[in-house]
C-alpha cells in the first residue's frame, strides 16, 4: 500500500512530487529546502539557518506521517558548497544527537531556488 503524505505545516511541493510517501513500513520524504511554510518563500540566512529550517520542515512532514526524526534511518544532504559542511553539520547534529541515521553528503552545482542546502530522508513509519 502507498499513502501520500501532505501537511500545510511544511512547504508545498514546487513540482510534480509529494512531500512524502508512506509505503511498506517506511516514510520516504522528498528533499526539503529552506522555505518557510507560512510564506512559501526561502528564508534569509546562512547555511546554519537554512539547515535548521530544512530540518524543521522534515520534522513536520514526518510527524504528519506518524513518524519523526528519531525514526530516520537514512538521509542525504546536498550542499551548494562543501565549505559549509561544518556549519551544516553542527545544526544537523542537534537534531540527530543520539543514534544518528546513515548519511551521505554531497556538493552540488545548484539547488532549487538557489538555496544552500537540501536534505531528504527515509524513516520508519
């Protein structure tokens, strides 16, 4: 069974995709960027501020699916500049302080809306 997850407490999808899909005991959350769900605009700030907003967006989507950040088993972090790794990692570590998920971090040429960071996750439902 496949269930589409959607919440107004996270940014609306900006293309033909779902915020998340719940299937076979997992929640697959689409990549989130630093958009404030109240305004649907990218927030101002550095990579630390953007990472915080991204993780709050991910948390809201996971909560809507009956899951949470504590159930994340895998994440992928996309950075515009690998020089921002330490700042991103400091914020990321506050959200995943115990039993952090498996993770990949990659530098990319460009991200949607020219943000500095995008993160997607897979969690237990």
